[in-house]
């Protein structure tokens, strides 16, 4: 084939791909896609899957100290859901040609990122409320958008995940509301957890649009349908009235409702802190990575036993 024919073939494939995206069709694993689209999705999806798995750690910290059996079983169910979310997203990401083992290796060797939010410590029981309400709340805002993204396996995984995150969000808010109806000490504990998780939850939605190098490309392919700042505003607008309804004070002196724009205006985000956390220097980065590496090592015998069992079964079925 001549070079100009190859070039025109490639241009035609690319224009078919862009047309499908413009028409709102999904791209499926066996469809042709630009290499850059595949790489960007793999980056996002693997980071997302890692976040679900690392995200189990701050809550896992409180499982043995939950204040009642009921609270403990709800928290356990929530943490198990997060493991399931990790699995759906790893499976979705594998359709882009990288195995789960490789992705996990990238996490454990520090080559892949996971969400900044999980590098903060969970210091008291109210943190379980704050995480469910705020962290899952911010995740829902982001994931409701991703449920309509252009890559089919990612979008479909998000539909189910969002349903489960809604339960997580409500259980977190219910813990906070319950504490706010309690003693003065319980109210102070809830306010303290809110103060510590508010700003990191806002940062979790990513850098401001002017410092978000990936957004324009991802939006042109409808992987992202809204920008980081749009999602952040949406999260703030829906969360502030919830805080006020249960008597919590938002830790932002500049927070103000603007009746013209019908949005809350808010104070300066500490982007230095965000940049420190995503470059490995947050309060718990080293601890989280150690916990993940230890968990991976401690689970090695289970993986080996499962593989040996599968090989034995395959051999006996073949005989
Ligand atoms: N943390 O150009 P952008 C959950 C990085 S799931 C760490 O704006 P992009 C459920 C970014 O990777 C939470 N790094 O990037 C749960 C890039 O660096 P790179 C996770 C961050 O991709 C709840 C650089 O900064 N959700 O919580 C963060 O357009 C409770 C420049 O940024 C997802 O992953 C960050 N927060 O937008 C589980 C959703 N933000 O990779 C357990 C899918 C930015 O070029 C308990 N991901 N960076 O080296 C996304 O929607 C996007 O990837 C963003 C970032 C919005 C995270």
C-alpha cells in the first residue's frame, strides 16, 4: 500500500471515531481509537481503580472501633463496596490492553497516582461520617458525569458505582446528623472532622481549570463532560445547604451565596498543599503505600493458592 493511501486510511478512521463521539455513541474495546485516547483513559481509569482500593484504608482504620454493631456492619459493607468498585474499574481498564497485575505494579512502585484525598488521616469516629458524606459526595459529582463518558466499559461501570456511592453518601451524612443531635462533645467532634475534610474534598476534584493540562483533550473526546472547576462548584453548591441543615459551620470565612449567579462564592484553595500531596508529601502518603504493599505481600499466598487450584482443575478437566 502506498504511503498516501495509508495516511488517508488513518485519517478516515480518526474522522469516523470523532463522528461517533460527536453523535454521542460509545467507543467499545474492539473499536479503533487513537493511541492517545487509549493512554489517557488508561491513566484515568487505573488511577481511579487505585483510589478505590487505597480509599479503603482510612475507613478500615475505624472498623474495629465503630461505636455499635450496626455502625460496624454498615461501615464494613461500605468498605467492601469500594473493593468491588476497584475491581469493576480494573476490569474496565484491562479492556484497554494493560493487565491488572501491571496496573497494581505501577501503583506499588509509585509510578501511578491515586486520589489525593486518601493521604489524610482519619482521626476520630466522625471522620467516618465526613468521608462518606464529603468524599463520596465529591466522587458522586465526578462519577455522575463519567457515567455518560464516551468509553463504554467506563461509563457502564460508573452507573452501578454511583448507585452504591449514593448509599455511602447518605450513611456518612446520617453519622454527621446523628452526632450533631448529640452532646456538645459529639458536636465538636463532627465539626472538627468537617473542618479537616472540607478543603481536601474540594481539592480532590482536581486542579483549577487553568492548571489542568489534561482537561481540554479529555473534554474534546467527551471523556470529561464538565471541567474540574464546574464539578467543584456543583459539589460546593449542593453540600453547603446540607452542612447548614444540621448545624455545621463551613470552615471558609469567604463563603457567600451569590443570588445573581445562584452559586456559592468561596475562598482561596491551598494549591501548594494539593501539589505537595499529589507529589508524595501529604500527611499519610508513605503510610498508605506501606499499607498497600504489606496487604499485597500478605495476600500473595492467596493468589498463589487460587492459581494452583485453577491449574489443578484445568488439568483434571482436560484428562
Ligand atoms: N489526586 O489535568 P488534570 C473515590 C493529577 S474515587 C491525585 O486536571 P485530569 C471513591 C492528574 O492525575 C476518587 N492526582 O487531570 C471512594 C494529573 O496528573 P498526571 C478518584 C490528581 O485527569 C470514596 C494532574 O494532577 N476518582 O473517592 C488529582 O484531567 C470513599 C493534572 O490534573 C477518580 O479518579 C487528585 N485529586 O483530572 C473510595 C475519578 N487531581 O496523571 C473510597 C476519575 C488531579 O497527568 C472511599 N478521574 N490529579 O500525572 C478524574 O475524573 C480525573 O482524572 C481527575 C483529574 C478529576 C481526578
